[in-house]
């Protein structure tokens, strides 16, 4: 049945769950595929804050709303009204071709990146036609029945049908710092503030532990998350790269507006035709404005993302490409990154260090009945040996959290009722007052016994074993629930011992990252002895170590002072991981974090580069900017290299475009002062701009030398401004030499002057890419074939165009043969001079620029 409109209101979904299901036309078996399609057409995709994409034709037309383009078309329309229809047609064709080039390139890049993002989209278990299937979250509709488990993001606003020990983190919506317990309730819930109702879960919150079956009531913008205002709706703050691109664009735009007004004023002052002067000034504005910059940036970042996809790394946010290239500190967990993550349980020891069946049985009961997300240690316990626990029944649970670092389950076999506790040895021992001695007799845990158990724990850690402590507590038969207060006066049973061997490829990956200027830092919840053993096995010297207890007693200033000397952080909580990352950022480092668990979400948010894996918890994948399809540190090194390559290629375009544009500004201003005519016709300016744009389409594909990738690459607007101020006047100098040659050597009239400068201007600003694209000598660095072909092709077209039948359409005349000899000599001289200036600049000027983030870490 179709969904009625009031089914998404608070009043409707506050009814008893049976009434909600009836109103939604839903059953526990789920909706049919046909009904799902009907509802999706009615309610749209389950994407909060998402706007419908405009049709492609409308997106294309909106690109003509650029004020400069509109004024140019209006002015050319006036020209047509006065009889110059040819000029109007040429201007129209040039504008359409330029906009089309930009539009097609950017649309292709965006589609490719969208396709990559969909491969790692968050999915949900949903019942369709009575069968449980995995679907992307955005495909949900009201009435769908979904299954939730620990680590999942709640995909929509839902009412609970069933719930088992369900704890949900609602901090994103309510600000509550602690998980809230939820349970299904057949009765009605209070209308109004449904967030306080125990039978509701909301989009954007996350499941900490337990499991549930829920029916979707509201999707997309109708959810509480979708209707939030303020910071949750605001886009993420721009990165340094995005800010730098924006600042550069505004800089060029301001200079362009000043030049246009200056040229227009000079032409009006000299009583030149006002319509021609206006069209020239507007064409000049279109030609000098970096309208190609967004396309070049998008296409270059997208190309980098697609290359990374071939290496099984998915880029979710394009801006992350710059940050991963600028990253100089990588913080990572140990498990699965430095170790194989094939954890095996190898022993179960009592207080004397001897094998104990009692310890294994207690550990098995805890892991078997625990409803939270199963850790690799839980899976290792269950896989160690099958145990018949059919006679046992779970009563309640105190779920795991990263402050307590333990989980407790209350179980009974009909004769005894036990609270079984499993967790970090330090924390479990702290809560224990007794230990199970010989024959199961409980003995006081006096200082001597504590010292003996601690010595056994240290010995296991030094041998590289991971350890969980197991304890229990007999409870009364009428004890029907478990609470935090029950985790006291425990009887310590023993240790569950695990082995997670070091990963063979990790040593080479750490060496490669360190050589590339990325310092690897370990942030782990394991104790220091296990971590030191793994580091020793990998040949990674521990230069300094801080524990979670040390961090609690340390001020921010003290932590930042210790950072250069420390490369291992042990027994840290999620909040402490985030604190370490923020300390690195405040110390002017670009920091990455590699994590995959529920506890890693806050750190992934805090890092400049959040990196997770495809098998990670939903909350971790959602927070990350990069998703690794292979949990391997060597892949991170490849991502770093690709990020640097991407930023280098964007910088090539900007260095060339800024210096050329700045030089053209000087040339246009100077020519307007002494020439009795326009130095270039408006259509020639637009044609020059179109050809220049076409030549730069190959920049995203260009190769980058190894030495340019050796160290972290950060956006540096000051360097670009200095390069522009140095090279721009040199470009203008050759323009003025061309002016002199045309006027005094070739006795050029208006048409020949405009033709000659068009050819020289296009040749110099296009061919200079061969010099600027590399810090090496141009003949020692081979450009990408596409870039070389486009660049040379555009230069040849510009030179030969005046000799073709199309010349008259653009106001060109055929230059004498001697002009081409002069042009060749001028271009070669210009490129040689630029090469000399480039070497001097990057040898003497660039090293003094004080790039942020290049502080050397002790390794």
C-alpha cells in the first residue's frame, strides 16, 4: 500500500509499534521490490541535505551566467545590430567552445569520481521480499525493515521492532557524551521530543553495542538529521589547498579588473571607437580571468583519484588528494597494519601460568554471549575450540567501552549465576580482590599475588603475546541485570593469550614512508611490552614511548614538546588518540590517521587525512577521506606519492598561467598607451584564450620526476606570487620587443601588428610549459605524450592560422616569412631566459620561503 503523508510525522510514529507498522504498510518480512520503487519515486533517495541534480543541459547553460561572458555577448550583440554580424558569430562560437571544453572535462571527472565513491558507500542489511540483502543506505524508503549491529551507522529515523542490549551514541544530535540504551517497546512513546524515547533511533547516530531490527519511518530531509540547521548542515571547512586556489583566483581577478578598467579608460580617453574598446576590454577580462582553474584542479585531482583506484585506494573527497601529498606524519594502529591481523588464541593460563580449562570456559562464555561488535580477539577465542554452552543462558550485559576497556556478561546455567568479565589486564586486575587458586578455591589477591600475576603478564608481553584478563563474580539468583557497579570485588581467573605475528611487508613500507619524509607514529591500545616486541621484530627503533597514563598527567605544552622524540603511544583511549593528532596539527604538521574501528571515528575526523579500510566499521568509513581496499601500509605510500604528483601538476598550471597572465596584463596596459589601435581584436583575444585552454588539457596527465616527490608537497601561495612577479615582467619584455620589431622592422599596420602579437603571445605562453613543468633541464625530462602533443599542436595552429582561409574571419593577415624567423629566434631566446630565471629562482628564492609543515621529525 502507498505510504500516507502523515506517517512521517512525530504524532504518527509515536504510536505503538504495531500501529506504526500498519500505518507504514510494513511487515517484519520487509517490503516488496515493486513497492520500494514506488516509494522511492515518492520520497526520493535517502540523502539528507542532498539537492536534486539539475539536468546536464541546464548545468551547461548556467555556465554562461558568468557576468563577463554575458556582458561580452551583449556587447557583441550590439555590434551585430550595427552591421558587424561576423564579429558576433565569431565571439559566440569562441565562447561556446571555451565553455564546452570546461564543461565536458569537469563532468567526465566528476562522474568518474562519483563512480569510485559508490564502490565504498555505506551499506545496510535490509529485508526485501522476505530476504535479507545488503543495499546502499541511500536506497532505503519509509517502511523498510533493517538490521542494525555494533559499528553500524543508523541509516534513517527508525522505530525498533526488536532490540538486544542495544546501546547507541547520539552525541551528534543531542550532545550526550555517553551511549544511550535503547529497547523495543510495543507501547506508544511520548510525542514531541522523540529523541528521549527508548524505542527510537535516528539517522547519523551509531550503534556501540548490541543488535536490533527496526522499521524505517523517515528518510532523507525528513529525518531529524536532515532538518538540523547550523554546523551540521555547513560544509566541512576548506583545506589549505582549497583556500590557496581560491585566494589565487581572487588575486588574478582583482588584477584583471584593474587592467580592464585601465585599458577601457585609455581607449575612451584617446577617442577610439567605444564599442570596439568595450568588446576588447571584456574579451580581455574573459581571456585573463582564470576560468579554467576550477576545471584543471578538478580534472587533475580526479585523475589522481582514478590512478589510486587502480591501486585499490578509493578517494571519497577530492581535497584529500592534496592533504595526503602534504602529509608528513602518519599515525596508525598496530593490528592489521604492522601485524597480520590473523590473531590466534594460543594459551589459556591460570594464576600459576599453567593451562586452565576454567579460564577458557569463562572466556568462551563472555565472547559467545557478547552482543557488541566481535573483535578479532573474540573471534580467536570462539575459533580456538568449540564448546557446548547450550546449558547456559544470557541474562544481561555491560557492553564494552574504551574507557573501562572491558565487557561483562551476566549468565546462568540454572544452578549458578555468574558475571563473567573480560578485558585489559590492568583494568580487570584493578577491579579484582580475589583470585581462583587450586581447586577453584578463591584466595585474597594480596600484594604478593598481584606481583606474581603482574610478572606473568610482563613476561607474556615481552615475548610478543597479546593478553586478555578473565575474571568472574558469583551473583545472587535474583540478580536480573548487570550494571557498572557489579564490576567490583571480582575473582581473577587467569589470562587468555594470543599471537598476532608481524607483517612481512610492514618493514619495507615504514622505510619507504620515512624516506619520503613521512614519520610513522604508532597509536595503540596494546601495552608497551607487546608493542616494543613488534617494533623490534620489524626493525623499528622505539625512540620514545608515552602511555595513556602519561598523557592524562601531561599538559598540552608538555605533550607538544615531547612529540619530536616520541614515536609510540601505548594504552591510549579514543579521546587520547584525538588529542595526540591535534597536538601534531598545532605543531604545524599535516597528520594522517589510519584506523578501522568504532573507537577510531573521532581520530579520523580530527586528522588532516583520515584513512580507513573497506572492512572497517561504518562510522570509521564515513569519517575517512581515503578507503583502502587492501589493509596494507605499502598502499598508503603509493597514495602519498599520487597525492604529491597531483599537487605538483596543479602547481605547474598555476605557475605558468599566473606568470603568463601577469605578463599579458603589463603588455596590454603598455600597448594601450602608445598604439593608435587595439593591440588585438576581441575575437583574437578569445581565440587565443580558447587555444591556450586546449593546450593545458593535458596537464593532469603529465609525469612528475622522482625528486619532486621526495618530500611532502604543500600549497604555497607566496611562492606562486613571487614566481609571478619575477617571470611576468620577463614575458612582457618579450612582448614589447615584439611590438618594436613589428612597428620598426616589419612596418606593421594594424592587421599585421595584431596578427604578429597573437602568434608570438600564444607561442610563448604555451611553449613555456616545457620549461616550467620540471625542475630539471627541459631536455632531460620527458613530458606526457598528450601534453606534448596538445602544446606543440596549439603552437603550430597559432602560427599557421594566419596563412589559412580562416584568417579573414579573425582579422588576420599573412605575415612575411622573415617574421617567422624572428618569431623562432624570439621564442627560443625567451625559453632559454625562462630556464635561467627558473633555476635561479628555485635555487635561491624558493628555499627561503619557509613552507609550513616542513619541520624535520626525529626518526
